[in-house]
C-alpha cells in the first residue's frame, strides 16, 4: 500500500516541527517540509531524518502550488509576529502612516490566501487541510476588541477559504492553538520592582482560567488527531487551564520569594510597549478575560468547537508541571 504524504508549512518552527515529530515514525506516512531555505541547518535537521525538504516562500503562491503537489494532507500556519519584523512592512507603515499592526495583518492574510489557493490546486490528491487559526475576536467580543490583529487575520483566512472554495472548506479542519505556556518564561513572567517585590501584571482577572498548551510538544499530537480523523472539525488546542493568581503562587514556590499578580489595563501595556505591540497584547488579554480565549460559550456553540478529549488525545503538557522549578530570567 502506497504511503500518504503530509506536507508541513513552517517545519522549522514550533508548530510545524511538532507536527513533523508526530508523523516521523508513523507507518504509512511520508513527510514533506516547507522552508524558505532548505539549505539552512534548521532545515537540514529534518532532511537528515528522511524528510523531503522543499523551498517555498508563503509570499510565492506558485512555489507553494509546486510544493503541495501530490499531498494527501497539508498543515498550514501563518505568523503575524514575523510580519511585524519584515523590513518592507515596517517601511510601508512609515510611508503610508498606517500602524505596523495593520500592515502585518494584511501580510498575514495574503500569505494565508496563498496557502489556501495552493491547497485548492492539489485538490485531486488532497484528503484534508488543517489550518492553524485563531478566533474572530471582534465578532465574539461584540466589537469591544479591535486591536487583536493576530487573532483577526487568521480568521479572515478561514472566511476566504469558505467563500472562495466551498468544496475545499469541506475538506478542512481548524486547529486553534491555545495560549503558549512558554510565554510565561519570558515577558509575561514575574519582574522584580524597585521595591524588590516580584510582580506579574496583565489586563485580566487574576482568577480567570486561561487555556494553555506547549506549542513544540502538543501541536503534533493534536494536529495528527485531526489529520487522521474526518474533516470539518474545529479544535480548541489546549492541554490545561490555569489562572494568573495560581501562576503567581507556583512562581513563588519556584523562586522561594513572594510573587503576586496585579491586574493592570490595556493602556498600561500600551505605554510599556509602544508602537502597537503593547496594545496588541493588551487587547488579546482583555479578550481572553471576556468573552474568553476561544470566544466564550457563544463561539463554542456556533462553531461546534471540540476539545482534545473529543478526539481521544491524552498525555499533553500540564502548565503546572511546566512551571515547576522555573527560575526568573
């Protein structure tokens, strides 16, 4: 029996690498990885393990069509934060007077459309497309959240797919990755103030339960479950839930000093991180607070969102174990 081919965008990144790891020893499957530069060491790691590495840029729709040829399954992911670093986008924002977030938003949507268009071109062999997306935060917040561009752009890609290729849409499942628990090691971790006290600050209720997952460890099992299932699923990709008050308590035990969580405002985050980054992150946290990371009960019902347990996925990362014995950077 011939092997099936899964093609993975962003195989050198956290999500793509995790998907590749899930399939690397799976009988009956071959892996094709897409990278901007297959000659780089990060790509060679995969070619040395038997992965077919293909060079393609998400801005090049024709190259993607070639890269997808013959695929039975495709995992597609886009990166808003990478768009925020692209020199051409920074220049465009400066020249047009637009905020960089808006330019990055447009760039991510265009790349998503290229993925969808290229997937349509291989519809004769394609059984299932899985897109890594996030929810329509403007809709589910009833217009309160307007600067959560890295959520919004990904859902615009879903809308484009549904409107443009209804048959391909029927072959598609959506993976909505939860809050990255790895973020708690960086800028969202405790910081020592002038008074020597460790504090965590975010514009969110300290008791709000936040769905989290580990992108490098958990994406693979979750996406594999989607790919080996029937299409038409919309998965809430989380492994555990926790509040910032509990996170502070765990950090306190880890470092042996008191850590407290103090809610702040979107405006506070914006001032601390000017240039659009702060407001983006602040409004994301405000959205997580209300209606919730995946859009709240209204979104769960309308989109028929499912959990990892619904797919029989177990053994995922636990944020409490992840934080155990962590040290402040």
